[in-house]
């Protein structure tokens, strides 16, 4: 077991996974990568990359550094870096991102704003959550 220490958001060992057949009702805040193959009904804030697989379904707002979407999202997406919509992606809502890549066949209904200004909302909410959850620093995983 490793003791929780300095968290690096791009560390592949720190991957949260919502597997197919799982359903999460509520909001989630994370500093590490997240993969969703199940269903999320709530908002997600991640300081790292979020991947929504082909079987992934999200009803809520997504705020993250980068996103790669193959599944379905209904809500507001605020992506600081690159948003990639794969062939099977279905998006309904508002998008704000710095970079946008759409594969042929992806579906998008809504508005899109391209902006090179990085949002501080992800890092601010992560900082607040980290301070509030400071007791977790002493946990052994």
C-alpha cells in the first residue's frame, strides 16, 4: 500500500473508472484522470483528462483539462484544453473549449465557443475540495 502524497493529475496510476453497468447520482471532483463507461447523473470537475467511452452516458456539466468523448453527454462542457468528439459521440448542450477535434459521424447539437483563455474554475474547485478534505491526506491506500 502506498501513502497518499503529492498528486500528479496525469499519473496513469491515478485513474478513476465508472464501469459499464454502474450508475452514479451526484457530483464528482477529482484531481486525476477519469474514465466513464457507466452512467453519471451529476456534475464532474477534473483537473485532468476525462474519457467517456462508447457506453458512457452523462447528464450534467463537465469541467476538465481535456476530454475525449465516444458516448453521450447532455449538459455544459467547459474544457480548458482539447475536446475530442469520436465517431460515436452524441453531445447536446453548450461547449467552451480551447481546442476542438470532431471525427466524421460525431453528433453535436448546441453552441460552441472557442477560447484560448484557460478557466480557473477547475483548479479553484479542486483547491477548495482538497482543503476541505485535508483529513484524507493521512489515509493509506
